[in-house]
């Protein structure tokens, strides 16, 4: 679930960044994809860490 949340939030954040920079629609899609992948990877690390570390 954390990975999917990271993908979604990363995509929204990336699209917002691209729109503020004034890029074309292809640029918005590119930023959304890159931020989505990055946040998804971060979500994977957080998930692994949360499963391995006893709290």
C-alpha cells in the first residue's frame, strides 16, 4: 500500500512541479512519471524497513 501511495503522490507532485515550471504537456507527463517512480522506490524502501525493524 505504501508503494502505491508513493506512486500516486509522486505523480501528482511531479505534475505540479512541471506545471509551475511552465513545461508542455509532454513535460508534465515526464515529470509525473519520474517523480512517481522515485516515490514508489522510496515507498518500497520504507515498506522493507517497516517489515524488518521490530517496533
